[in-house]
């Protein structure tokens, strides 16, 4: 086990120590992270990292395979552009969590702030609490699950991501539409929640069958001058 | 960039080391803005008194200016004068209308500015790092119940003492703001206020936030309602922390452009641009959450 005390080291030294630990197939623990930025960025091998506290911006970003557990909260840009692996946050996440995520899983037990999963390109994002303004904006693939309430302009101008919301949606974004939850959706959601966010870990606890499904209305996929009004709103 | 911080003691104690808390938080955020640092702190005074912080000017005749301002202040019952750096601090007798006091004191020179007046509020700011602020004013020794602070990266106006934050709601006792962001309808709003005779002391768009809130509070709105009207009437990006003698709170713009997060326990409320400021200054086990777009939160003092 690699035990790293972050308090007396630079971010570069901490990240090098994390990479060395993973390279030696050791479980890595980072003590006293002090909410510093860029911790555990671009970890390109499979390995386990536990961070005993809060992290600042971009934690886990660009990673490919690592499993990162954050025992506090996370700042902006959590797991941004991650390729594969898992990032789990016990507390809340700042704006732009899982932005441009390409693969892997991002789990937030608490709330996510604005711009959650914008431009999602794959992978799965699960939030135990609420999410803020413009979650899922222009998301292209993957799955976005919010157990609590979703903020304004939810799933705006989305391509093909599937979203599930357990609570209220303040308002849907342009071209976002409610879809019917079919039995397949319920089973899939139940499996995802059981695997990543069982009720004990979640801030809000709706049953899978009570979630709403939000998908793209596909009206913005191709330009059609007869549908000028929706373009006026979108732009 | 810019970093803003706030600390509010929820226990019954009226005196806590709020200066030290704010300074530590600012030091952790100093990398967000090395241009200037400042704090607005709320302490306690003898009854029926106000405390003023006056900027004596930009040139080197500060001793002369101090003497002149002291003479002028004595007409308003000025006492307990003390000078630190370019500031003169003194107490004077409580008045309902601050206008005569302000115009008298500021008649001492075109670059003399009353930086704050309040039953509890004191603002000090300094060009440079939080360390320089501490050296000039011994901020860490200040005892009070709550306060807000700012560390600045100048993006649209000059770097000098007047353009630094916090801003006082000039003419409205005990109102202080710190702002991170840009107010894009600043020039429109400024023209409207100038037509009504309001004097602006800087070219800094953050000054309009203080002017705007002072105006709303004068109209009889409480702080919460005033902060909600900011969301409607101000354009651009803003994460703002605001404190008066009655309340302490924050507001975030509709697009959530700028960061701001807060932690609340039974003992305290702490608000900062980045969590690193909370973890660096306040030990213990508590959780923090990023404020959502349009979120307004106010705590009564």
C-alpha cells in the first residue's frame, strides 16, 4: 500500500507518487489532500486510489482505467474527458463534473453543480442528489442519472444521451423531451443503481420505476428551415 | 479570476478571531489574484458611535492630510484617531444622514475617500498580497462576528487602492460587498445612477454592485430581496458575498459562470471561491457544496 501525505508535497510530486504506486500494483491512499487542484489527473493504468478528503479542480480528468474514490467533495471539472475507469465522490461536485466524459463511470453521492455531463461522449454518470443548471448540454452518447432534482435547461440541444431523473426537472432544455420508461429501462436503471448507488449511499431515494426518462427530440439533428422557430430558440 | 471569501460565526459569541480566519482563507486563494487584497469585518463599538476608515490620498503628503481630516472629523465628534498606511480610522457620533459628513471629509482632497462607515463595519484594502494587508493593518488581530474578503486579479480597471475590493455601499452605513465576475450592463446602470447624482469613485464594475444594493436597501427591501433583484437587473457573471449589520449572504448569477461554494455547520458558515480556502483555514469534519445558479442564501446576524 502506498500512503501519500499530500500536505508537504507539490501537486506534481503527489501525482508522481500516485503513478508510482499504481505502477507497483499497490493500493494508493492520499492523505490531507486539502482540496488542491489537479490531483490524480491522467492516470493511464488500472489501479485504485483513495483520497482521504476533498479535492479541487479537474480530479481524475483524462484518466484511463484508474478507480478513484474521493472521501470529501470535488471542485470544478471532475473526471473531465476521462476515457475509462471509475471516479466516486462521497460529497458534492462542482460545476462541469464529467464534462466531455468518453467512458467509464462517475458517481457523485451528493449534489452536482452547473453543467454536469456537458458534451458527454460516452460512459455513465450517476448523481445521488440534485444537479444544477444546463446538465447534459449537447451530450452525445452515454447515460446520465440524477436521483434528485434537475436544474434549468436540462438536456439542452442533446444528441443521443439517455437521461433519467428521479425528482423534479425545473425545465427541459431546447429539443429535450420526456420519453416513456419501458420495462427495459427500469431493469437497466435498477441494475445501475444497485451496482453504483444503492439507497444507503444516495441523498435521494426514488425507486427505479418512478424515474423520468429524458431523450433528444432529434429536431436539431438536421437543419430544416420549416422548423425555423426551434432553431431561433436554440441559438 | 479573483477570489472571494466570507466567514460568519453562528455561536452566540460576539467576538471571534474573524480577521485571522479571513486572512488564512485569502492566503489560500492568493494565487487567484495577486493584484490586491482586502477585508470587510464586522466588530462591535460603543453605543451611538460610528467608525470610519478614510483613505488619505495617493501622494506622499499623508501626514498633512491626516491632520486635515482629523480637524474636519472633530466637527462630527471624531475621536480615537489612528493611522495605518494610507488610512485614518476614527470613531464619530452617530448620525442619520451621512451626506454632510462624507462631503466634509472628502473635501480634504480630490483623492480622499471615505472607504467605509458603519456601526460595526470596517473595510481595509491594500495593493498586493494578503501578506501585505496583514503587515499594514494586522487584520489577524481583528475580533468580530463575521466578515468578507477579496483577492483581486484585475481584468478591466486599474490596480490601485480605490479599485480594490471590498466595496462599501457608499453612503449606506454597514453595507459591504465582494464580487467575482463582470457586470456587463455596468455602463448603462452607471449612467442611470449618475443622472440621479450618485458619485462613482472608480472605473471598476464591481462598484455598481454596492451602489445597486445600497439603493435597494434604501427602498426598504431586505437583503434577501435585494440579492434576488440583482439576478433580474444585473447582467453578466457574478458570484457575490454581501454583509450588512443585520445579515450576511451570497448570490450567484443565472448561468453559474463563476465558482462559489459554502459550508455550514452549527458553529459557522464559510463561503469561498474554492474549497482550498475552507480546508486551509478551518479544520474539522464538514462538507461543502457549490452554490447553484440563481441561488441566494442569507443568514441573519
